[in-house]
C-alpha cells in the first residue's frame, strides 16, 4: 500500500474513533450548560493524588463543595476510598462529604468501593469501613445490580472476608452524622443527567 493510502486509512480510523467517542458521550445526555466550573475537578484530582491539605484548601478557600462529582457522579470521597487515601477520607468526612453518594455509572457508594477496590489491603479496607460507618454510611444501599456492599465480600480472598463482614453487619450507624450528610448533599452541585444515569434518591 502506498504511503498516501496508508495515511488515508489512518485518517479514517481517527475520524471513526472520534465519532464513537462523541456517540458514547451522547449516551450520558449531559447538560453542559449546567455543569459546575471545570476548576472544581481539582478536588477530584487531589483525592486521587492523596493531597488532604489541598482538599481542605479547595473546600475552605475556593468554596468547592465536598461532595462535588464528575459527569459520572464520582465524588472525591469515592476516589479517595478507591485509592485507600485515609487522610483524604478524614478531611472529606470532616467537611461534610456525603458518605452515601451513589455514582451515576454503577450506583456504587463509597462503601461499595471500600469493599471492592483492588488497590487496598485488608487492613486498609477495615480502617476505611470504620470511618465510613462511623460517619453514617448506610450498609443497606444497593447499587444498580441490586447488590449491597456486603454482597461483594464473596469476591474477596477468604482472609479479607471475616473482618469486613463483621464490620458491615455489626457496626452501629451514626444517625446524627447521617442527617448532616443528607443536609450537606442537598447543597452540593450535581451535573444533571437523564434519570437512567442519575444517582438514586437518598
């Protein structure tokens, strides 16, 4: 094949990839006019990079909501839990992040991710579960597959299951903190998506 023909094929492939990307975005029916300022996503990056003091500054100085989410409903708390960033979780909970927020893609709450994350050890999982449960995390919330966090324990190695199962079934919920989280979540920005992608109501 000539160089010109090869270049044409590569151009067609790129055009097709861009078309597919636009079509995938369109499935989410994002209302871009109602999206929060793009700089708010800095708090999501800080949660992934384990920068607790940056998170504190973004919330206190920049006034970014602790429960700000991206276009799939993933909050800083989701991300910090996924990566096992304990200090970030502490700051976010202190600042009123909604511990029961469900993302728009799978309906996962931070508690679901605390169990299923493949980036954290059993010891870290137990610590995170303690923090979330003390902050009022609801163990009964189900994701879009109708599974509660405890339903995913069977996917974990045997040595992980016993301590996590005990935490999920025996830890009392902090109802005062749950009320605070519900109140805070009503005041945070959420990108409007069509109902099939929106988080379940509290």
